C-alpha cells in the first residue's frame, strides 16, 4: 500500500477500491522505518487492522537500522497489528514508539524476521514493546527467530490477558541444522494457565514445480524430539489447564504423554499432536479411545518406528483402519474430523457424517 490516502485500502486490479473513509484495514509496504501520515478519514473510519510489510532492500537494511525513524499519530481504533518480513529487525526504539501509538492492541502477528534484532538495545526495545500491550489477547509468532534466551524473556513480557498463542516454523530442508535454530527448549516458558488456545507447530514448505528450489521439492518435516519434547509435555500436563484448542505438532510425544495432557485439559475440542508409533496407528487411536473425550477435530502426525516403517515399505499408504475409527467414534461421540499424516506427508482426511466415516483425501 502506498502512503497516499487514496491507497489506504488497496485491492487487486478489477476489484472495487474501498474509499478511505470506509476502510477497515490498511497495509503499508515500508522502504524505510518512517511511516506515512494517515489521512484524516482513517481516524473516523474505525480502522481496525494495520499490516506493516518490509519492502526494504537487503543492501540498505543495515544502514537504515542506524538512521532516524518517524511514527506519526495512528488511529487508536487499530486493535490488530501485523509486522512481516522485517528480516533484520528494527532500529532501537522503533517498536517502543510504535507501541505507544497503538497502546490497546488485542491481536499481534509477527512474521518472518529477527523480531528482537541483533543488538542488546533492539532486544530490549522488542520486550518493552510487548510490555506496553497490557490488553493483548492473541499473539502469532510465525518464523520468528532470535538469540538464545529471547523466548524466555518474551514469556515474562507478555500480558496475563493473553488467551491465544501460536508459534509456528516452516521446515527448511536446505538447512541441515534447522531444528537447532528453533527455540524448542524456551517455548515451554510461553505456556500459561490463562491460555485457551495454543499452537506449537512445524509446517511443511509449500510444494513448487521449481527443481532448483529445494524447499519446494522436498516434502514433510522432522519434529522436535528428546528432552525438549519431554519438558514441553510436562509443562502442559503440570503447569497448564483449561485449553480448548491445542496443536502440539512441533514436538514428538509418546502416546502416554498425550494421554496425560488430555487428562489435564478435559475441555479440548480441537487437538493436533505428533506421536512416535512402533507398529500402527492403533497405538494412538486405542489411547484416545480409552475413555470418552469431547474433542471434535483431530490431527495426528505419525513418526514411524521400525515396525511401522517395514509396513510402509510394503504399502506406502497411510493404512487407516475404518474399524478403529468406528471404535473411537463410539467412545468420543463429538468427533467429526480426523487428519492423518506421516511426518506431514501422505495425508488422509476422514470426516464423519450421519455416523459414517468417509475418506475425503
């Protein structure tokens, strides 16, 4: 979006342009850290959402981090903010100033960047920005990286009003050490009793036809395993309660750990988890069917062990038993949708209508 008032709500070609006085959202591509002045109409339109997108050339980025910035008055009606593609972070003080202009955010999305920059000053600026958001209820951290200890500090800076938290990373096949860059040990600190929705996930990269794009030709993911997974499961089972939605697919859990988490969070309606399976899907399904639970939507990502790997060599399909689904559905009567995948490959979606399970994909 350009800085003129006519472009306050830009839309694709051949679509109607929304007049500035009626705009509910604004997207601004920035080539520097100086925001444009908003037109008077923006202050009376009830503008609710602002998206700031970096369009800064990489060759100029480092220099701009040391230059003055400006943030004019912003509509106080803005309750949702998205900051995307600021790969090297922000000039020290920028985020604090932005937070003072938008003191009543309810939703914040941070995408693809070093949010806290690379210096102690920029790190403190990022933490101060979050401390200035006492009403924040929803936070999405998507492909956000930082120096060691950052996420532990973020947890201390977040408002107790926070109810929904998402931490997601896109798996990078081109980086052999990708999982070491994921703050898997620290994200457990973000789990709190106040949350009702929690996502900790790793997504597979989008598939493309470009043979030179390794991210677009490789499929699937590797989850976080080992001690970090054990600590996350313990945190959920012991130091958290009251979740309604949980996506824990970032971590490879055991069936017993999933069971312990469900026993603590009996109100979960939407559930996703990654689990190591020795022989078949029944290990997960039988665990879920031990007693009646109220979940409606399930996603199970399998990490196959030796026995299951041998079966997959004979039949590479997902190999879901409809009888197992029927048994689970009889115990968990509200269940209406289950997605299965093997490390986010070979996916199958099953839905239940009129009491009958049908394979959709």
